[in-house]
């Protein structure tokens, strides 16, 4: 029971840095002696000291003989900006380390735990492992594939419509739902949308929540027709334009600090995810229309869906559905969503779950 209690505290500490540690994981550490917490810390930002090092520094001489609780395996390599946490643990005199989950980074995975054991430190692994895995799902996907974890967000009516035939969509969901999406933007590295949504709404795609970071805006604009003066052309935050064009305007935008990613033929979203991963984008929120949703499902890049459903009915065969395109699946072949959770935001309902 105490192991669970102290590990829960480590996870709570880790979550304090949500949206700030990328491409690093969120990590919290708790030092316990005689069943009491003597020091704790969390990794606040990439490049700053790790959670274990902070807790050990705060504990000082008291760290000797204590137990360390940490939600991710301590690092053991030097290919980074901070020294290995295993060295600090060994030199501090800590007698036991309780780890929630192994680090998926191949430079660490299992090696940190092994180093501690070889230096006479008792280790235990697996306390609240599922909770820690959910906390760092972005980091885990990125470490295993080199690609961002992708969330597809949709706001729709009860009858599955995201806009009227004229393209009107403001506002289907409530202010409470929209504020939650602003908060979510502050927790991901990038937002992906397409030129149709940009021209219809002239969105900022920023967080607008005090104390959070704004995501990189990734806009699919094949012909590079985004109107001059639109919000996404104002940097910062960073904007990435995904386009077929290699013309004068592309060069002008590049000179203004906008990143240009070129493609030819049909855009392969898997290839785009590879390129974004190379830019250290570990998480991505898709905020677009029916066509982009269809494209994302067809290319198989979506990891999680978030469907905000408002108690409204638009109707109409020509109103825009949540997922467009010409292709459909048979019932037995439908995309299945697992680990479903349901929440209320005023009158709206949020249904979310994993695709894989």
C-alpha cells in the first residue's frame, strides 16, 4: 500500500510539467525514509535537471539509506544535456529504487535498472505501470517509432455533423469544451490542419491558457493559397506549411521563418509523420474537417480519438459529416476504439479512446 501511495505522488509530480518536457518524458521522484517523504522533485523542462537529481539534491545527506520512487527508469547514458541519474543515485547511498515502468528509450531500457543492481541497490519494477504508461504515451510512441503520437479531435452534433452545407461550424460545442481544447493544445507539440479549415475560420491554433506553450502549427496547403495576413502566417508560434509548391511564395514564406515541407502526388501522412518526428515533434493534435479526418484514418496515423458531441441536430444530406471521403468500411471491418472514457463539459459529452 505504501509503495502505491508514494508512486502515486511521483506520478502527480511528473504531471506538473505536462506540455513542457518534450521530447523528454514526464518524470517525478519521491525519496522516502522511515515511511516519510524526505524530498521530492520533478523534471520541469528538457535540458533542466532530472527528477531524481532534484530530489537527491534536496535531501542532501539524508538520502543515504532511503528508498527512491520514480515513475520511469532512471537514465544511465551520457548522450544528453544532463548527467546520468544512476550515477547520482549510486553516489547518494540510496538503498532501494522502486520504478513504475522501464524506459522505452533503447539507450536506457533495462540498462538503468541493471546498473543499479550491479551496484548493490535493490530495485523493484511495475508499481502502477499502467498509470505511468498512460502519462508518457507520447514519449513511448516517439521512442519506439520516431513518430509523434496522434490525437484526432472532432466537435460534432448528435447527428454526426461538423458543419452546415455552407461550412458554418461556430460554435457547435460550448465554451467549456473549447477551453479544454485550448488546454490540450498546450500539452501537445503540434496541431495539424488543412487549408480548408484555415480559410473558413482563420484560426490561431494557440493555447490561450496562461502558463502553457503554444504548439507548432502544421498546415496542409497543396497549392499554397493561404491568404496573406492570416493568423497562421504570424510567427511565433512556429508554422509549418506542407505544400506541393516550390515557387517564389514558398521561398518568401521560408525567409519569414515559416518551415516548408514539400511533397508531390498524394500526400502520405505516414511520411509526414516521419518528417515531423525528425523535427522532435512527439505529439500531434489533428484539428481539421471531414476530409482530413478521412485521410488520417485511411493512412492509419491516428492513435487516439476525442469526439466532443453537442446536444444539437443540424440534419441535411449536404451537411458535413465527422469523417468524409468516398471510402467506407463494412461493419465487421470498422475501426474499433478501445479503452473508452466519457466526460461531461456542461451539456457536451467527450468520448475518447485508443485506436491501437
